[in-house]
């Protein structure tokens, strides 16, 4: 959805990006070109913030910065802590599908744990493959990215309620399902949590399904996240982890 002047979340994000400050003497070991670009943009208060053109996700220089780059900065004079919802997208799908088995697996970190073992892959790669399965088309064994097909088969075997729901939602246009999930995420994290924190005068930034805030505000942010996620999803089976 195109940004409008009424998009207060974008305006507040621009203001909060201006409260970032590079830690004195902080350096990044062997930064790549993308990280160098992020350091320059964040360090020089270049605040290009917008909503997606086809989804309501919020994009900013903070979103595209790597975790290593974010650690170089303070926010409004305080140390930055990120609060992340464990297995957010799988949890949202489980809520839609009303799959209590998958909700429990996400909460106990058994979904990604099981997939990591099944695929013999590291966590970051496993999450990438899972999102390719979730946001992509219905796959066949001959389709590219075999890991996404393997996850499709894995879900059908271990979590058939969700697997059937996902297949139905992807028919006839899988892109509509991907947009539905990303818009749902934005409704919770940007228009829900982020705006409530702003109402409380808590300086924060978003990275899709996580919130960055001052260390001194972590517990208040955590409580806001728990309440809004629970209210929006009708589910209390989730974990907020600190990074």
C-alpha cells in the first residue's frame, strides 16, 4: 500500500531514526558493502521510510541493517535491545489454521529445531527455506529450491491441519496468501505494538516481527507486545525473546 501523509507510523519512524547515535569508537570487523552502506545511512540520518507497495509492511534503513550494524548504535541515548516473537509467521499461520499442535511446536521452538535436523541446515537458512515454502507457490519435487519442497512434505506429514490450510489458501493465487500474512504481521507489530509504544512516549523501531527499544524500556515493551499479540491473535501460546 502506498504511503500517505496520514501514515503516522512512518512519520514516527523517521523521528526515531534521528535519535540513533553511533557508539563512540565502535567498529565493525570486515563489513561487506551492504553493511558499509547501512552504517553510512544510519550514521548520517538519511531517513527513507515507507510502506510496501503491495503489502502494509514498513520499510526503513533500520529494517535492512544487519544485526551487527544495529549493535553499533544507541537509541535516544540508551542501549538498544530487540524483542522478537519466536517463529512469528508459523505462529500466525497456526492461529489461522487453528492448529494447536503447531502452536505448541512454535512456542517450544520445536518447529525450527525439527526442520534444522531434517534439512541439516543452520537456523537462519532454515527460516529462509520455511518462508520460501510459506510465501511461495505449491511445489513439486521438480521445482527449484528443493528445501522448500521438503518442508512442504514435512508439514503435510507432521502438521496436516496447517499444511491443508496453507494449500487451500494458496489456491488459486499464492501471492494473495503471502500478502495476507505480511499485512497481518504489520497490523500487529506496526499499527498495533509500535503505535502503542509511541502513545506511551517510548522510542522504538520495527524490523517486521521484532521491536527495538531502549534497554530501560524492555519490560514495558514486552508487556505491550504480549497484550497486543494475544488480543489480535486470540492466542497466548507464543514466546517473546530478547536479543
